[in-house]
């Protein structure tokens, strides 16, 4: 009778652990070394094979990255602290740069606020 009780408990615990692992996200960081290697006048631009443009630049508070796909109405906007940790991230409308959808803000230590 105890075996019949343990099997559902083990299945429940296993599914909870799997869900916890899926919800864990790795903190996004800005590759400062790569940026410093290729930047010109504080800006680094490149185009991926699919035509997506990546624009990175530095400012007094840290770094900004824009990932602008060829298709679609929105692009990804990211701000990073001087230490390279993500400060905020979200989608901006290509025509007018207004914020759309869910935005994420993080502390300088990397914790989601």
C-alpha cells in the first residue's frame, strides 16, 4: 500500500523540479570585450545572415543594444549597466520607438525587479 502512495508523490516531485528548471533563466550580459574590439567611436554595428541588424553603443550609464529584424513591426531594445549586466529589456515599435508588450528591469546585481 505504501508503494501505491509513493509513485504519485515521486511523479509530482519530478514534474515540479522540471518546471523549476524550465523557469530558471540565465542572466543576459553585454559582451564588453567583443564590443571594445570592434567598436568605432563608441558604436558597433553588424548585420546577421538573415538581414537582422545589431546596433550596439555605449553611453555614460552603460551600453545599449538594438536588434532590428528585417521583417516585423518591432525590434528588441536592451540597456546594460557598466558591468555588462542587463538593466532593462523590451520591444519597441520600429516607427516611433514606443514601448510595447512586457518589459523587464533588473538590478545591477542581475536580479529581476
